[in-house]
C-alpha cells in the first residue's frame, strides 16, 4: 500500500491537471503550470520510487477522466517527465540552473517523438506545415468570434499579418524551450519552498534561493554569440533566426537574474512575501521588465549583491 503522502501527491497532480484542461480563460493556463510541483516534492521527501508511484497514480486518474485522449495524455506525459527531471536533478544535488535545464528540456522529447512520424508521413517541410496550421487556427478563431457576435475581436485576429506568422513559426523553437524552462524554474522554486518547510534539514537548504542566485558568468558568451549572429548574418537567413532563438533563451536567463536582484533587495528591506510576489508580477507586466533585464546583464560585472565569491554556481 503506497504511503499516504504518495497518494495525496498523485491526487493533487491529477486534480491540478484536470482543473487546467477545463478551458477557463487564463486561469486554466496558469493552473496547469503547477502540475509537477507535488510530484517533485514527494519525490524529494519520500524518494524516487514514491515520486514514480505518485506519477503513476496521477497518470491513471488523468487517463480515466480524459477517456484516453491522446493529446491530453501527451500533455500530461510531458508534465510528468518535467517533474521526474526536476526531481532527479534536485536529488543529485545539481545546481539550480542545471536541474531546471534538465526539467525544462526533457518534456520536449515526448513531443518530438510524437510529431516526428506525423511530419514524416506528411512529407512536407515542417516549417510550412506549422505556418499552414497556425493560419488555419487563426481563420477558425476568426469565424468563431464572428458567430459569437464579437466583430471587433474577429477583425483583430484577421489583422494578424503573414509576416507575424512567418516570424512566429521560425522563433517557435526558442519560444517553446524558453516557456518550458520558465515553467521548470517556477516549479523548482515552489517545490523547494514546500520541501524546506517540511524538511528544513534537506540538502536543498544549501542550494541558493532566488535572492542570491546568478547564472554562471561564462554564460554571457552565449548571449554575445547570439547577438553577434543577429548583427552579422543576413536578416531572414537560417543563421540569423538561430541567433534570435538563442537570444530568446539567454534573455530569459538574464531576466531571471534581474528578478533575483529585485528579490534580494526586497528581502533586505523586509518586504512581506505577498508584496514581493505582487511587485514581481507588476514588473513583468510593464515596460520596466526591460530595465530588470538590463540589471541582470550588467550584474555580471557589477555584482550588485556582492555575492559572487560566496554563492554556489560562480565561475
């Protein structure tokens, strides 16, 4: 008989997932991001087998509720793989950025394995297929809004130019990976808080919190290469788009570093956690996000928190 905490974690993960696929605007998209959290927490607190058992319970419940729909099961599988990757990285004592990369990259593997035979069967250029799919979805959305009497919204959808579709499809690799990494980072932080509250002596206590985290300084060369590719190669070329996709990933890294700086000084000023969260959300929603990103990059040399010598992950 599984431990009670394993059953609870499985029920929580399945419940969060089911709530996330109810198609409630905005709320569903936010809720579903947190599916890996209970699975990661139970895996760290009870061990790998407990995490796998909780994932199995959740998967069985999702399959039962969804009626075995392939798309739904594939989505849950990707979230389960993220949870297992994060848990393994945290169990092995990897640095936060390493565990997050592991948890963020692994979920894309089931997606690629699922899409590869479909693309091969179609016998078309994957980029062109993606463009056709996106345009068809925009057309369907436009018709739906017309039937609902939302003419202005339909006109807004119709105004999406071919150039937007062209760029969006070619930037999809960077956007998908950045989104997955951002979700993995969020789940890592939430799971870390839960684990340390239940087990203060956990080895995770030695890992840096967001307030003192910084990316390895050598990573800045990746950003330099990305920006250099954008500047040197012809606009619209494969190398130019590769630079843009790479830049998306590095800008996410240094935006996170900028947020860490804001978090550090908020904690230093003893700002309550709820207000810190509100300020972070406000920063991300406003043009101030550009300034935070700039702080994250300049911190490589400025070391605003004076933590480089002490914080793990320095290079």
